[in-house]
C-alpha cells in the first residue's frame, strides 16, 4: 500500500459467496466457507495497513429468510470464527465489536460473542465491527425508541434531538462515519447497511465475488477513494 490518506472507517458488504459456489457447481455452504476464510485475510490486511475502523456486513436481518440449511451453516461458521478468535486471533491488535440484535442467536453463540468482545476490549488497534443480525432500518428504529424512552424518563427533551445526539443511540456510537463502503459481487445497492452512517460515504463497487476479493482489491478501492473530492454537500 503506497503512502497517502487512508479512510479512517471502511465498510464492506461481503457479497457473492453463493454465486461463487454455484459457478464451481458446489453447494452454497462451501461458498460461505470460502468467504469466511477470505474475511480473515482481509481484516488482517486492513489492520496491517492502518485502517482504524472496519465494519463488515456478515449477517443481515433479512438473511433469516434463507433456507434453514444455509442459515445453520452460517451460524456454524460464526461459531468457528469466534472460537478461532479466542484461540488464535487474540495475538492481533484488533478490538472486535458486534453490531446488530445478537439476542436472536443461540445462547452458545451469544456467550462466545460476549467472550470475544470482553477478551479483545483492551486492544488498541483497529476496531472491527461485525454486523450480525444487523439492519440499518432496525438500528434507526432502535435508536429512536431509546431516545423516546429517555424523554419519557425525563433525561432529555424532544428538542434536544440533533444529528450529533442521535449518533449516540446507534450501534456505532463514538465512531466516525464510514468514509468508504465497498461492495464486491457486481451488485450496486446498499442492502440496508449503515443507512444513517453512510450519508456521505464514498461507494466503490467491484464485479468480483467476495471469496475472490484480494488485498490488492482493497488497495484499489482506497486509491479510488483518494481520487475523489469529498464535498459533504458543499461546493
């Protein structure tokens, strides 16, 4: 990676695992396994080059509608990753956080999530946000309800609500908004990812399926980001 301005916060919509497997006449579950392995490669590389925050879309609120076999395979992959994180990943200076409604996951998975967050909390390097059972609309509704509860409890007034104040009710409270959002797979849509936070993010789309997304593709996305002039609504 050449010297230059890095985006502080990068979001990645990991997409294309199923199509990757289909192209190889393999079950979709094998595509997810390949995608999970690539996920490990990319997060380590992002940490090495100095990205401060990385948010990856691992499992959306809509993914529950997939076939039960595929959902089960994804949950097993999450479990494998969390166990690996506790066993091997703690050597990395990466703090792991989970954003989304993790209460919907099985108890064993929830316990692993809590254990990984606690074990990585002292880390001072890159913050890795794993968006699991996450949806941007659900996050905004959750924040609105939390603010309304605070108003009802007398902790604040309706007129206290500003954009800055609302940020504090989101899963990403205390973090900068994403500068760059990357979507492999050829699809060009947000898919309910960081809807509030992505208002002024730069988007880069690649016609590359996620298991084939390489560190040099992340480099290329960052170079595209650097080539753009960000005006944030100004001139």
